[in-house]
């Protein structure tokens, strides 16, 4: 994950760089006042502080829209997922900097902040194609974490659930070389998914693994510079690599992309299925 990773989950505000299974919303609250502008994507708020440019806010909202509506027809590809996120306080926030993000009181959000994904504007890359100079667009990761954590994992727990025994968790245990409740001191030889952040528990590991599978299938990790950058954590960089190395995950992602709710093309921040109008909060 990037330095400004999803600050969500059962911890309310976790250490930057970690993520975990998101609990259902359990109490009231309101989006804090420092988030002054908002775009609603299928009734899911994407909010930003005043210091975040309108272009970065629109970009984050467009990435969310593309993940939920891959064909861009203005209708969520999996309405159950979009409606579940909207009705259970899923929120994406954008802060201008890590420092600004660290100052946010996530406990003040609906649900006590348990269903809030976050990213930092400095790490959003609007330019396409991405290069080693521009870096990787953090929105592609952080927005997908929100979608899988508070959407697919909860609507389809047998397949995408972030506890041991789901289809994706079983595939992950093979990719890591065995079942590990927490990060091992070293992974077995032959493991191709080797995320080593000790703050990342089992559910968090599933979140990351799902992200790698979806984005690799979509071709987002395939460039040589990117494959080299992620090799210490994730080995299969191309779609064919994924199919040959991790056939179980490939089968899951390709089925959901071809027949279900995952996108078939990589989000790039351009979306015309709905008017992504910024409103002042």
C-alpha cells in the first residue's frame, strides 16, 4: 500500500499504511466540517478539504465511478454492492497531505469512521499513461480497497469475505505458502504474495491480495517499472502471469469481471456515465 493508505476499519484511525476488515456502521456522526466539498457517486460521498484541488476531487470520484460502473452507462454494474455501500455509510475522503490527514477526527464520521477510506491528494496521479516519473496513482488502490472492503466482501462474504475460509482467502493462503494469522517472519520459498507490513492482520492481507488480483487482471501492474517496484510484495505483474501463477485468483477475478460487477477495463479517471458535480458542503 502507499503511505497514505486507507485509514479505516475496526481501529477507526489506523496507522497510515495499514487496512483491515471494515465493521458495519454502528453509531451516528456527520462528515467533519473540514471536508468542504463533495461529489456523490451512486449516493456514496467522496469528500475533500478546501486545500484539495477540484481536479483531484473529480479524479477520485471518477475512479470510484469506474470501479462501480465499468461500462460507463451510468448504472452500477452490481447494484447490490453500490446500494450496500451507500446505505451503510461508505465514504471516501481526500486530504491535501499526510499531515492534514493525520489531523482528521475519523471518530466523528458516521459509523465512528469504521467505513471511511482515505487518500492524499499529493499521491493522486491524473496523467495517463503512468510512468516511473509520475508514479502510480494511489486512487487506483485506495478506492478499490473501499469498494472491496465495504462492498464486495460484505455482499458476497463466501467469495470475497476477508476471513479465513472465503474463496479469496483460500486462494491467498496458497499464494502466501500457507495460512498465517499474522505476518510471518519470512514467507515459504515459492510464495508469490509476500506482504510484510506487520500491522496488516489477516483481513488486511485479504484486502491487499484482492487489490493485487483485480489490478493485475486489469493490466495496471504490467509496465516494467511497476513490476520491478512491486516485486518484493507481488510477483505476477501481467494478466498472463496471474493466470499462470495464481489460477484460483485469476478464475475469481476473471469471472467477476466478465460476468459480475468488477470492471473489465482499467479506471483512468475519465468517466461520463454521470455528472460528477462538486457541491459545497
